């Protein structure tokens, strides 16, 4: 019985099938994306995402993951944000205010939400860097019901920080670093200069405390008066 050759599959179709597999794998491995209601298609390396997601952050994350997959030339992100129960604008505003209530950490009330209209949230305030502004927007995007973020946060590099705020920031940084024991260190601030006083176990801890304090926002200079026990 004669055997007929298998029909050839265009190489472009093979490439698109591979891309779809790569994208679905990347999305499936992400803890921030639920792929159950998400469809992936690819034509000529242009990936199209359709379906429903719960938050704007999930939509943004899916788009970034798809774009980073091997062979992808571009992404059409048509995902629709559909919360389990669409909250009102006032409920969204309250939720964002709670999320950003202590951000940046140790410096609350610098960034917040001005208003929410038709599920579009407008963020305002002052950030010390673009990263700080981006992080605030990412936090707000995780709130269920938000469909778009308008980032009106001002980037104010080198903005003066008062002494109480500097002290709180230094103490907070020390408490989060396993190299030091913050309860053994007294922090004093004068004219944005930080004075470290107290007793520490060794020179390594002494240097670590100075390094941590020096890297804190608003600190001009660190005077390390720590003594080794």
C-alpha cells in the first residue's frame, strides 16, 4: 500500500505554536497570574492575550511575561479586568488608601490616591525615586476593581527630610538587618547628620551599622561612636 508523505506544516505556524507554549508555561509558573480564564494566541510572533483577570496588576504581569518569552516580537494585551464583585469607586479609593497608608515605609502620607473615577485611580504625592513611584502604582494595581492607574506622583530627588523622620528611617533599617542588634544602638540626628552610640559585639557589627545608616534617605553624614564590648 503506497504511503503518502505527511503534509508539511509551515515553519511560521510551528514557530507560533512554540511561542504559545512558551508563553503559557511562563504564565502558568507565575503565582501572580491565573491562566484558567486566559487564552494565548500568536501570529507571526505577535502574541494576543484574551480573557479575564481579577486585577490590573495581573493583566500587567501577564503582558510582561508574554513579552519576555522566547520568540515573541510583540504583545496585544486584550485581557479584561473583572473583579469577583466590582466595587464602587469609593470602595476602591478606600482600599488603595489602606494599601498605601504606610508607603513609603516609615514615611506615610507622602503618596496617596487623589480620586477614583470609573475604576480609574489617580495617584498623587511625592516620591524620592522613580522606583518608589513605580512600586506605589504596582501596589495600587493589585487592588481588585482597579482598571487603570494614572500616576501623578512627583519625583523629588534630594527633598529635605526632617530629623524625626531620619531617625525613624535609620532605626527601621537597622531593625531589618540581621547583621546588627538595633536595641544596642542609639540613633541621634542633628542637622541631618546621624550619630550612632552604644555598645556592639565586634568591628563587623560596628561597620555594618554605619553602612546601613549611611544608605538611609536624608542622611548627610554618619558619626560612628559605637564601642566594641
